[in-house]
């Protein structure tokens, strides 16, 4: 996959994501999914631990991963700061309600969020911290799926960048 460096497009996508993080569905729906780094621990998860999100403390999330709980918190954060806060926030699956038995290391919250929007007849999807160009917009009522292998990555969170070890 090739990265695309289109600042104008990225700015538009980030603005739409910021609106969705505050609860707006005007540009598309926000969702939560299990990233690859945590998927194998899904069956063992009882609740989730987060860091201090937006200066309002941790977000209380049970195993259902209710997106409304997340958007309620992000709605308190100024829209211009939401996408940065999303990348700084961490989510950790826990095996207990006391949030003491951590099942994975902290995972950036943008890896858990999915969002799909259309700009100029092209559909873009945020999946595991990366923006993907998924092609010509096609009306659909289906849930978000994994990006197709032909998707072009147009933005990646620095937290998602491959390490030297992962690339070897």
C-alpha cells in the first residue's frame, strides 16, 4: 500500500472524524472494533481500562465497546483537539471489573475506531489508525468491514508506524 500525501484531503477527513467523535453522524458513523493487537484476547475481556481522556478521567467501557460512551466523552473536548486526543488516548482490555488484570499493552484508541466517509465520490475509511481510500462511493447499508487489500493508506498514526523489528 502506498501512502498519499494530500494535506487538503487529510484535513477534510480529520475534520469529519472530529465531528463524528463528538457524536455527529452528518459525515458518517463512527464504530469500535477489535484491532489485530487485541483480537485474540476478546473472549477473555470483561472491561476496558483507559488513560485520562480529555482531562476528564478514564472512560468506563465494558466488553460491549459502546461507541456512545466514547462520543459522549469526546463531545466534551473542543472539536479542534479531538483527533489529537484520540491518538493520545489508550485502551487496554482487562480480564476483571477492577481493571487490574491487563490483557494487552496499552493500544492507541485510534486503532479501535472505525469511520467511513465520502468526499467527491470517493469513500475513505479509518481502520486501525490509518485512512484508506476504498474507492468509488457505493451506497450501502452494510456494516464496516476490513479494508480490501487494494486500499491505499493515506494517513497513519505515528503510533501505528512499523518498527524496525516489525519490518525485518
